């Protein structure tokens, strides 16, 4: 019995090790092919990949080439679809790494294609060979796989310029900005002002002349002033004040100074004018003209 007990333990340990080894992710039937555009069916190179031994020589990926990796993912000895499977490229000089996921079916058949346009600028301009890893993993207790499969050399056409992306916007200190403001508007010259002022005065003189020709009655002025002296005086004064406000705006005032004054004078003109016109209407109704 003492002899059998250690023997049973050894057998159990061996079986546990076999079970653990069987419950790990791997791949089989893996091939790597480089297909050149325009080479036709069967053109390019093709290599077999192993989960334990990487290729001895690096493969080259030209500008017009397409790298294809086809394999079958396995869990233990069964073909199975993992949760994650991707081809990882690593630049040993800079440590930059980029992953490209496999397209995996339910039976474990997986494929990934890679061209120059899929590579970042750092990989395209790298002078060293990149290291390619096949990474497979999923939920559960099965051990994941990260297998170094091959090295890849990126060949590019020296005559073809590289489309480098624009540098990102960096927030920081910028050069001082000197604003150039537009100069304040200026009034027209005095000659133009005098010309238009003379035109306005001439129009006023012509207006009074037309009134005299049409028979304007100035004899009612004393009666109008006696009936409503304040409204007539305020109305006439508000008209003069409005003209003075426009003159001040034309010469020195700005819009914010003009608007309050114009509003106040306009209110006085409206109230006094309505009362003055009422007085004129009363005289007309009385038969006076």
C-alpha cells in the first residue's frame, strides 16, 4: 500500500499536466502568403507557420503586395472560435505595436489581410524588420497563446512620397497678436457740408415762398398762440431741437449719445404736436382759416 500511494499520486500529476496542456489555445494549418498585385493566381510566395517555431528568414512586404495569414484556431485538440485572435506587429527599436484582428468563423477558420495602407507611418518608414506575433485567447481556463511567428520587412518605393499626417494641434503659448482696428468714421469735408446746408436752407426758403403763394394766413398766428401757447411753442421748439440733435450727431456725438436725446425730443414733439393740431382743427371747425 505504501508503494502504491506514491505511484497513484504520480499518475494523477501526469494526467493533470496532460489535461492542462490540452486546455490551451493554439493554431494549425497556418500559411503565410505574399501576393503581388497583377502577379496572377499562384504568384508570390507562401510559407507554413508553426505555433512553436518562427520562420527563419524575414518576409518582405512591397508597396503593391498583400500579406495574408490563414489558420485554424484550436482549443486543445478541437477547432474552436476564440474570443480574440489577432496578428500583432511590433517594432523592436521603438517598441511601437499595432494589432490586426483575424476574421474568424465558428469552425475556427481565420484570415487576416495586410497591405501598406493598413500600416502606420512609423512602420512604413522603419528600417528594421518588424516582429509578427499571433495572439489567441478567450474566456475560461484555457491558456492564451502569444506566438512569435515571423519577421516582416517593409519595402517601399523611394520615388513615392510618404503621405505624412498633419501634426496634431498642441495647445500652448502662441505669438502675440496685434489687432489693427478700423479708424473712426470721419465727417465729410466742410465744403460738402456747406453745400448741403445751403441746399436745405434754400428748400426752407422755397417752402415759405410756396406757402405765401398758396395763401398762407399768418393773421391767425396771434390767435393760435393765445389759444394754445405752450403746445405751439413746444412743437416748434422740438422741431428745432431735432435738427440740432442731427447736427450734433453729424459733428461730435456718437449713436449712443444721439438716441436718448432723439427719443426725448421726439416724445415732446409728438405730445405737443397732437395738442397743437387739435387747436388748429378747432379753428377750422369754427369756420376760421
